[in-house]
C-alpha cells in the first residue's frame, strides 16, 4: 500500500477553496493537458456529496487508465473522501482536508492511498516510477489550484484576454479574491442593467 500526502496554503477563504475542490469538473484543472484527464459524473447526489459516483480517465505515461469513484465523506469546508469502486487499482482512495489558517488563508492537504495489482512486480513498478509520478502530479496540481485561486494562474474557463485582465484589475482594486471580484463585476452589471 502506498501513501502520498501533500499540503499547501492558499491565499483564499476556506469557503472559496472548498467550493472549488467540491466541483468534479475542476479536477481536470489539476493535471497537465497532455494527460487529457476527464471526470464524468455518473450518479450525482445533492451538492456532489456522499454517494456521488464519477468516472476518471486519462493518459498516464502512455497508458490509458479509467476508474469509477464514489464520494464516501463530504463535510463542507472540512473534508472530502472518495474511493475507487471499479478500476485498475487493488484499492485507491483520496482524502482532501481543508483547514482555515485565518480568514484569508486556507491549508489544503491531499492524501492518496493506493495499492496496485501484480504483486511484487506491481510493487517494484510503484517504487521505480508510479509513486514519483503521482507525488509530482499531486504537488503540481495543488500549485495549479493555488495559482488559480490566488489570481496568478490561468483561468480554466473560456473568457477573452480583455475580460481576464479586467477581472484581475478589479481583484487588485478591491484587494479581494478572483471569485469575489467576479461576483462584484456581475452584481455591478446587474445594477446597471436595471437602470
């Protein structure tokens, strides 16, 4: 059994950080584009909570892997746990923990525990390559999310460069998070439209 655990502090309120991680469609933002990670909801429960089943697929070092996961725990602003229910691993489980450092900073800890098949050969493959690749992937994913939520990374939605620059300018002007700046812009436009 292999355990990988990585943590990072993100300059954003815990509610914003949790909301980002709680949305299945954001999982693919954590991986390089060449992996082509897809996350497909299969059976969605209220708020993507306990019992939600989703499929993960991607190209991991030239090997296409696909597995189904189920959300086992979902505690808003504290914890999300999902486990493989069907797939290539003997077992695979991810836990994401959220801790409020202060009102504007949050610590995210990702813990992946897995066991690959093939007995001693699988253990050797894990030690030689898989574990290092997984560790790098989790760490890089956390840095991608940090950059995104702090407004220094790429936005994983399709907006024009002009709109993105306006969003960052508003974020700086208000001295707030990207999400708060976007909400402010939308509310301002709503008020303008009513007049």
